[in-house]
């Protein structure tokens, strides 16, 4: 691997399965496109060397990487090599275990900066921190920590539709929707390989369902947002927001239409939200401009507040909804966005530009004292 003493060594921490996806060029896997775009963009940078590695590849006594994976632009091929400890880490691993924690701790203890100050966001803690900020609290739907079934019962008395969410989850895997029916029953739905829906007569009938779903782990109840819809499809939005040289960059905002009657919008279609506002909501040009300004203010406010609470971030995926009154509501923040909707909306050119800003930020991190995750 060619490198000079002037280049910044950026190591992307990924899982063993992600390494296999890259090495075998499994382009149909949703995790391939952005990592490949990142590697392609890094290959053109004279100031940075990028390699990918898994926790198993790290010598936690020296930080050396035994089987780093890097992209050779000239040969259009992935190669493995040995590499010294990275000078900046970009964590893209979703697995949580003792080895991952040990690797993360090693880099933190040796003052190696991470691109993001947090590996993930705990939804309960994140809600509490944003609630304490007068600038962001108006964007938050009411939410509570669920400690017993009676908490859900009381919350449902106040709100007709609520969502139960694992405090740490991704891809909609930890979400159940509850809604009161006209017959005073409770309809619940969730997505697990397919949409699953059932109705129970009493909140206590939900106990075995919740036990199987949450396994006694912490979860929250959040008031449902009356999202705008196209037919039977709920619409929400994913924004890819980055920290650039001159401030916050909104790389793109995607409108996502979920499956019919689904409580979540994963496995969705997506498009740039300006196009969605024009073609599906038939907004006038002025209404589109006004909405874009409102969304940009919302995103920069949320991003800044999260940095104030946690420390600096190179990027955050921010999910939000717009209700039938055109009010904006924060849904959740993601420190490891898969960028699937972003790719659907903005293509390879969008991924490359997103990667370019990320690499710029990695270079800037190397120039200053890092703020690390505790």
C-alpha cells in the first residue's frame, strides 16, 4: 500500500461480513455502495490513506492491523495487507461485543480520534438531552421510558397512537406500533420479514408479545406523529448531515414511502424531498422554498444540539416527519447511516460527494486534539 509520511491514515472499522462483501465486490448488498464510494474517493486523495479492518484484525497491544483491506485504483481490485495503527477511526460496525469494546477502548486510550463522538445513540438519553435544549424541545413528540405495562396503559389514554422502541436499534427492527380502536381494543403491528398485525382486547394481553419483542431490555413509548401519507403509505424523511470545513453541510434529504400500512419506512422507495414535494404533494415553488428553509433550520439546530450534548460528529443521519399541519418532528438520530435511501435518491455521484466531505473531516481531525467517546 503506497503512502507517505504526510498522509493521514484513516481506518474504517467494519465487521468481518462487511469485509467479505467488499473483497468479493458484492455490489447488490446494501452495505457495499457507500464503502466502495469512500474507497474510490480516498484513492484519489493525496493527503489520506484509507483501509478497512475488523476487530479481529487488531493487535490491541500495538494497534497494528494484520489484515487491512484497501482498494487499488490502478488494478481495480481489493487487496489485503498489514498496516500500522490508524490515526483516525471511522466506525461502521454494527456488532456489539467484548472484542469490539476492547478495540474501541484501545483507540480511545491512545487518543486516536473517531469521526463520530458516539458509536450509537440511545433513544431515551438522546430524547432527554434534546428536551433540555429550548431550541430543539419543540421538535420532539412526547416520549417516556417504559418500566412496566401500566406506563403504556397511561400513555395510551393520552395518545391514540404510540410507538414502542428499543433504546438502541436500527433498520426499524425494534419498533412496535400501538393504536386504539373504536371497540376499545388495541391494534399492534411490527415488521419482521413481513408486516405483522394483531388486535388484543386489553393492554395486559400484550405482555407476552412485549416480552418476546424486547426481552426485558429498556424501551420507550413515543407519541405517534400523524405523518403525511400518499394513499396507505406513510412518508418520513432521512437527512444526511455532515460537518464540513465551513460548518454544517446538508448532503441530501430523502423522502421515504413505506410499505402499505407498515409502521416503519424501511424497505421503502425514496427520492429527493424537493422532488417529492413538487410531484406528490404538488407544492408551489414558493411553498417548496419555504419548506426547504424550515427543514434546513431544523436540521442544523438538531445537529448542533447533538454536538453540544455528545461532542463533535463528522456525520449524522437524522430522521424526521412532517405532519398534516406541516409541522416538523424529530424521530431519531443515526451515527451509522447505511445511506440506502440516500443512494436511491442521489446515486453514486451523491455518495462520492458525501464521502469527499467525510474524508475532508477526517483530515481535519488529525490536525487537532480529539474529543473521544467515554
